[in-house]
C-alpha cells in the first residue's frame, strides 16, 4: 500500500491542472449564459474526458509513478506512454478550447483573440503553430521525440537532471502527443487536417517506429543501454531485464492505442469510399495516384474497345 500512498509531489503539473480545471468550469458557466447550451450529457462527457486527461498527466508527472521511474526503466516507459498517448487523447476528446477562452472577460478576451488571429507581435507564434500542426510535421515530430529521448546520453541526462526531465523530456512528450493525436481526433473548433488514407499510413508508420525501438531495446541488444539504472541501491531487478520489460510495455501499449484508432480510420475510409474493398485498396496502395505515382493502367475488357480519345474535328 505504501507504493501508492507515498512519494506524491506537488509539482507544476498539479498546480497547473487545478487552475485549468477551475478556469474550465468558469468558462462553461459563461458559455451557458452567452449562448444556447448544448445537451448537458454531451457537455459533461467532454468535461469528464478533459479532466481525466489532466488527472492522467498529473499521475504521470507527480505521483509515485514519477518516483519509481527513477529506479525502474519499465515504470519510466509507463510514464512516457501516459503522457504521449492517454493524456493527449483524453484532453483532445474533451475539446476544452472554447470554455477556456470563454472564461476570459469580454474585452480582454476579444483583444487576446484578435492578437492571436491578426496581431503583428505574435506572428512568430502563428507561424510556429502553422508548421507544427501540419499533418506530416506532427507525425514526424511524434516519432522524433520518442526516438531522441531514448538515446542513452539524452535519457541519462534527463534522469539525472530534474529540470531537463520535467521541462524538456516530459513537456516534449505531452506536446508531441497533443499535436499528433490532433490529426485524428476532432477537438472543436480544431479539426483533423489529415485525410483518412494518410491517417492510416501515419498510424502504421508510427507504430512501426515503436516496434523497431522496442526490438532494439530487447531483441537486438544483450546489455542495458542506460547507466542510471545500473546498480541502483535496493533494486534487485537486473537492469537488462528491466529494459526488456519496458520494451514489451512499449510494444503492447503502443498497439493498444494504435489499433483502435486504425479501426476508426478504416471506418472513415469505408464511409468515404463506399465499401470495405475500396477502403483496403486505399490502405494497401492500390490507388497509388494519391501519393503522386501512377499505378498500372487498366486493360480494356476482352471483346470491348479501348476508351475513346477526344473527338476529332473535321475541316
């Protein structure tokens, strides 16, 4: 029981989560007074998703999970997956953006909205947002962050430096997760910009990167990569076995999130293209012209005639 009740911390994630929850509730009340309310069940469901995402982020960063991540690599892997997968998905499903903006006073709120939309001082912020929210940029960033922080030198630095661990490693995991899952989950007024076929390709490619990383940590090596887990006092689990367990968690939990989302994407393809066969043709690349290369031309049926060319005008 002490594993659960001890080693909690009141870090920045806890304080931020409490402030954001209060702000969100105030925004819901303001929106209810300004405009016709949405069905209460829909609003409460979104709020529950949003608060669940905040709680998940707090559990990952300020609960005993963060404490034991310093002794066990597999716990560190659980922490990363919570911040890159669970918390961003729940927060985006909660669509908190309108309530958070609605809680601002009317005049300052309009001024802030104008500055974000057309202000000259924040052009760099709008430009950065435009780049980071491009579908393939967000996908590449997600995989790059995952790979970079598992390079032994960077991982050991974050494990031994609290500021690097919280403000760079954990923050980049969460930010990359939000940008990536925004390409799949509608979060009004934000909408996914990636078409269903590209969503399927991005999910498969990202999951393949996680498979390769998991195999590199377990199958393609015989030693522990990270010196910070070597000879930890009081830890009886060998460092390499700990690393193998962490790799298995990465493999299985990555599939746990990617496969359901891939099913959702396939359903979108079926609805858009009108059938299961057409959807799988898209995923398997049989309609390759969407990616910029031409497939084999269809031959005319036996006994039929070739397609007629443009009509020729007689002089």
